[in-house]
C-alpha cells in the first residue's frame, strides 16, 4: 500500500492542436478517489471525460498537471500504473478504460511510449 489516495489528480490538462486551432479537452482537473470509492465522471459531450480516462490509463500524455495511480505517475511511470490497473482493464476492457489488456502488458514505461503501443 502507498500513502495517499489510490487515484490523485491535480491540475491535469490536455490540449490538442487541430487545423482550427488548439482545443482544450481538460483544464485544471482536480480530484481524488479513495480506496473502495465508486466515482462517476459526468459531463456534456466533448467535456473531456474520455481524454481524462486516456490520461489516467497512460495512453495519452498530459499537457500539464499530474495524476498518480497508487502513487505512480501516469506520465513517467506508465509500466507501474498499468500493472496496478490491469485487473480493471480485464473487467471493463477498452471502451471504458481506453486501455486494452494487451497494451497493459506490452507497452513501454512512459505514457509517450504507450500512445503508440499495439492495441
Ligand atoms: N485526438 C484528438 N485530437 C483533437 N481533438 C481531440 C482529440 N481527442 C479529443 N479531442 C477533443 O477534445 C474534447 C474532449 O473530447 P472527449 O472525447 O474527451 O470528450 P468526452 O467528454 O469523452 O465526450 P463524449 O461525451 O462525447 O464521449 C473535444 O472537443 C474533442 O473534439
Ligand atoms: Mg467520451
């Protein structure tokens, strides 16, 4: 066990460059999830829910801010994060988590490596 909440998110943000300019899919997202807590991520279409899950499952690098899973940073410690979340990946699989079981086992040690991992 690590100290602190199993899911810890502070100032998380993601920007996408598009032909029409930059899109902010999340800006300054802060939340914690305690052990055993069940959380729903709600928001209108395009609010950034899927983008947030993709960052938490190491498939997308945050533009800024920080998130840890069981004390491991999703951007720089992707391998450790995926080891902890693989049971959830098996249960929910890709539509919910954004991460396949195969990618959980094969992709590299940072979220940048994981973005191009085989699915
Ligand atoms: N790869 C991408 N490139 C450019 N823009 C993107 C990309 N992925 C997401 N976006 C944009 O980021 C914003 C958030 O998208 P996201 O899919 O995270 O929203 P969502 O809350 O999951 O929406 P929905 O309820 O429709 O599933 C949207 O404006 C979307 O168009
Ligand atoms: Mg979505």
